């Protein structure tokens, strides 16, 4: 009897050791976009997403079923109509935001991975890591780690850094969510219209480009080092805020001095259009006088970080708005429907 028990005990320990070993083998390392090596499970089934750009990409990759928690500002950041594309989001817990986390709520969700923005505070990341949570930071821009952690990084070669950083981010997110094929398809579609736009705008010198201002709430806009500026450049615009670096607040005196011909407003901030059109201080600006304050469509995400639909559709839409005669053959409804069917699995529906 004792021998049998001894054998059973040894077998139990051996099996336990084997299980621990196979569990360890099931883990793997990934490199995030602020230079960290992160150990994650080989098969990720539960993620918390505390960055709206990553959440948008996850939805398009068809992986929203793996999302068990989202950032508290997802509705503000993605726009009021976004819920129709991923109804499940409205029922999910919100255990943190871009720069904050409730560690108790995170642990209740038992995530395999938590995605955060690259400029999330170091102590926020460390708090989760100390609790045994795998944290992956996404920057969507290819810059050294010391720059990636900044809200307004210094970027030397913007087209290269943004395109490479976007592709790296999509591949990383798609790999973790087991959507590699969809990730490659997403990257491929982002350059679909770029050559067409460049060819049709090639003869426009910098001095003849349309002067454009991107209006956000509280006179915040985008300068160099952000995707918005690159989006404008590719669409044939001259960003009047080019002298500033990053995402910053400017003054009304700055805007009056710049006197943009066109003002664009992101779809997620529709009240900004009303504010501009109804405020006396804006009335002398050419864009306001000529009725060229334009609310952008949902897919033209002129954010500081590159988004796939902005690269695939938004740059083309902006070029068509700025130079309609050169793009009169382009049907943006048709283009948007095709993209939305592929990545959101619905037709694009503009607000009525």
C-alpha cells in the first residue's frame, strides 16, 4: 500500500511538473512599441483595451469578441455613431483610460493582455505588471523608445515613421489577437489610393496648396509629427499649423493670422462646427466667410495616430474636397461601402 501511495505521489508531482513546463512553453515574448519585451500567453482570449486606436483596429480585425474591457472615453474618442459598428462595446466594463487604471477592476476581468497607449504613465504600466498582468503599449509610430513614450514625439522622417509604425502596430495587435491574415489585408488596403492621389496632385506647387486648419475643441490642433499633418500633405493641403510640434492648443490670434481657406472638423466633434460658425471672432476667416467649414465623414479619421480607414479612404476624401475637379470620377460612397463591408462587415451609412 505504501509503495502504491509513494508511486502515486511521485506520479502526481511528475504530472504537475509537466503541466507547469507545458504552461511555460505555451507563453511567448512579444516586443511592444516602447521597446519592452512582454511575456504573453500563446493563445490570447481575453484583452482589455485602454487605447481607442487599438480598439478601432481590433473591431476591424473581427476580434471584438476577445475584448472584455475598454477605456472609459471610447464613445468620445470613437464618435457617437461608432457603437453601431460594434454594439457589444456598450455593455463592457471600463476599468481605466488612456492615462489611468483601476487595478482592482482590471484583475476582476482576468485579461491575458492589456493594451495601453505608448504615453501611458510608467507607474500605470508598472502597477499592472506587479499584479501579474501582461501590458502591451501601442504607439503607431516608428520612433526610438524615449520618443515613443511622449504625447508629442520628435519625428525625423514623418512618412516613413508613420507608415512603418502603423504597420508594426497592426501586425502586433493582429498577432496577439490571432488575426494575422486580416492584419496583412488591412495594411495592404491603406496604400490603395495613394499613388492615384499623388499622380493627380503632382503638378501643384507648395505655394498653390490649399491652406487648411484642423479644428478640435478648445483651439487644439495638430502640427508636425502627427498623422493629421501627413494626411493633409498627401491630400494636397498646406497645414497652417505646421510651425507647431504635435497636438497642442493654439490661440485665436494664431488662427486669424493663418487665415485658412478650409477648416476641417473631425466627425467625433460635431459641435465644433456650430461653435465656429456662430462665434464672432471666426467670421473674418476665409473658410468661414466662404462656407468651407467641413465636418469630416466617420472614415476620415484625421487623428494624431494613423488609422487604416483614414489612410485608405480619408486621404482620398480630403483630396476630393480640396480639388473636386481632379477627383470628380471618384464615388466616395462606393469606396466607403467597399471598405466597411470588408472590415466592419456592414455598409457605410452617412448620418442623415
